[in-house]
C-alpha cells in the first residue's frame, strides 16, 4: 500500500471506531482470561488441600474439573472473540475499504 491509502485509512472515523472497539474488547477478554488462569494458579499455590479432595467415592480430585473448566473457558472466549470479529469487526473493515477505494 502506498502512504496516501494508509493515511486515508488511519484518518477514517470508522477505522478509529474499529480500533477502539477491537482494543477494548480484546483487553477485556484478556483481563478476564488472566483472572481465571491466575486464579486457578493461585488456588493451586495456596489451597492444595481443597483441590486434592476427591469427588464422591472416586479418585478424581476437585482440581481436575476446575482445570478442565479453565480450558473450556479459554475455548469459549476465543469463540466469542472470533464470532464478534467475523461479524462486527469485518463489517467495519469492509466499510472502511469501500470508502477508501472510491
């Protein structure tokens, strides 16, 4: 791309809107993921007896389903981001490219 096209894109109001929405949404999900992940790590570090409790009469400890929950949570928030990126963010990108290419 040449500099004039880049300048047009960067000065476009929808580009600023896209950057703002994408950044705030991304940082929000990042913060949420960090709370979940580091919360689990803190639980491992500071409350091992809780995680070591067996569930029912089996041998599975409480920590296993919580750890699996962290993995499932990661997949879910990735899906949430992809869904929003494929709809709202892609629509804004298409509108920006349409306006700039005129």
